[in-house]
C-alpha cells in the first residue's frame, strides 16, 4: 500500500524538529527519522494501529516517543 503524507503532516514534522533541536540537533534528526520509519511501516501494515478518535481513521503511537500518527 502506498502512503501519502499531507502537507500539514510535513509542517508538523518541521515543528517537531525545530522544537527538539533547541535542546539537541542530533536528537531532532533521530526523532524525525523514527517518525518517518513508522510512517513507512504503515505501508506494509496499514491496520497496525487502533481505531482513531476521528471517524474512519486509525492512530499509531510512535514507539518510545510521545507522537501519534493519524491515518
């Protein structure tokens, strides 16, 4: 399955990166990379998450990070 990322999600990633980079640029890179890897994982396992709070969505909590991917 192909995964399409909305522009608003890219904007969220940029904000996460900027926020994290204030403390550690290296950590910011790792956080964004881990989120990206989990987004890619959804292409292979599209029902890996749980039913989302919004109708017809799923949510996947990024392991060991306080971020949720809504799809």
